C-alpha cells in the first residue's frame, strides 16, 4: 500500500495560514471577552489575552491602531474587539490582530473595583498584620458557595481525599447576581455566630468581572475582615483577583486549591508524626545515655565512694584551727600577764605606802587635804600625821 508523501511542519502551518487568510469571515471578527495578561510594550504595541469561562485567545494590537483608543485597557476589563484572525506561521499558533477595541459596558465596574480596592487598602484591610493563621488540622470547614455546580464537589473531593476525617459544612449562597453579596455575608456571620467550624472557605468558579462582582462588593470585604474565624478566598481561576482575595487570610487560586490549602495530606501528617516520634525517641535515648554517663562519673568520685572522708578531713582541719587558736590565746595571755606585772611594779614604785616604808610620813589638814608647805599651817590648826604603821592627830603650837 502506497503512503502519501508526508508534509513538513512548515508546509502544514503554511497551508493552515492560507486557509485562514482566505476565510472572509475570519478577516473581520467581533470578539467579546475579558482582558488578562495585558502588556503595553515599549514599542507601542499591546499584547493581551481575551478569555471567557471556557476558553482564551491571544491578541496583538499594533501601534498604528492603539492611537485610536479612548481608554487604557487593563486586566479584568470586558471589551469587544474588531480584528483579523491570523496564523503566526513560525510557531504554528493563531491569534487576533486587533484593529479596534471598545469597552463592553464594564468600564464602570472596573473603575468601581479599583476605587474600592484603593479605599480598603488605605484603611489597612489588606495588611498582613491582620491575617489570621490557618489551622493546621481543622476538624470542620464551613464552605460558602453555591449548593450546585462543580465547586462544592471539588472542595469535598479534594479535602476528604487528603484528610478523610474532616467535616464539611455547606452554607448555600448565591455566587452572582443582585443580592448575592448579602447571602455571602450571612454565611460568614452564621459560621462566626455558631462557632461550629474552624475555618471558612468562600468560593465560586471562574467568570467575567460582572459574574464575580459579589466578591468585589464592600459588604463582602468587610464581613471577611470582621470574621473571627480564618477565611480562605477561592474565587474564579488563577488569573482572577477579587477584593475578597485581598481581604481574606489566605487566597487560593482555585476552589480545588482551597481544599488543598485547608487540610494537610493525611499520609504526610502520619509521616511527620512518625518522624517526630523517631526524633523524640532518639533524643530521649541520648538524654538517658548522657544522664547514665554522668551518674557513673559521679558514682566513681571519691567524695561519693567515701562520704565520711571529707568530713574527717574537715574535722582534722577544724582541730588544727582550734589548737592554733588556743596556742595563740595562751601566748597572748602570757604576753599580757608580763605586761601587767611590769605595770604593777611601776605603780608599786609610785605608791605612797612605798614612800612611807622608807620613813616618810603624810600630813593632812582638817579637811583631809595634804599639807605640802609650812606656810599653809597656822598655830592651832588640827592636823593628821600618817605613817607606815598608822596615823596620829596633832596640833600646831608656837
């Protein structure tokens, strides 16, 4: 069987380019979508992606057309573009060469989004210091989302697969449309009032800026900020950012990712527990070994083997000190006794009695005062003469 001659990659891309270039419908298309990954190149060209809930396509708007815009495109804007679908032959990709662009009635919403974001940021609602810690092992998780759709199923599947013992409590809310923000606020207030969960997940799937608007409203943001329970925001796809994401304690790029962030993998928890148990056991064994070594070392010390030896040494030392003190006291007493003897001898030499023993006497007048001179006596004065062996009274005569 003969096979057709194979085409090269370049030939295939060239063929597809010719097909698209020759399709008049693709030469002028109006496409509605939301801008993401917007880049305003220094050359003046604009590169961005248009997306909806199901798909996306790359777009380029060259400088020759950007000058006709009356607004500056931004991520999150819903726009309608006029352009041509073209193939970039080298890379084999197709994209839209945009010739014109206008806001699709969502410019006011985006402006309101930026205004509220700036207001709440200035008030400090986005500050890290207010972020509450996500519990490591929540027993129960409250989920505020639609009761139908893939979001709640994804969260349940992911969380129960990772940690089967977790309990999921659903509070059904409207996730788009008028009044949806009020239902989200009620859900957050309910879980905080009942305290029947450890963590709250606020979630919905992807959508346009208009679809996600309930999560950009001020009442939703303030309810999340006021929550005493930690809140994970899981709104839209990875490229979608809402006010709720900035206020929440943790942002998950998707609802499924919220389930992964909310609970740990059971096997990982078991492994960590086993690892910690091994480390603890090893540490305890080492501690016991160290204490046993210290015990053996202390037990071998002489002070413990002969506890009275030290006491006896201290007793000998005390006896020696007492003897030295006694010797010193005796020497001190001897010295003092000799000094006392010398002083007594000195005093004895100065004693009047000693003088009397050598034949001298003492004369006192009637007042008992010693008479030292003859001139102090007159005829008739009564005197007392003191000698070695006694005393006699006398009278002065002419």
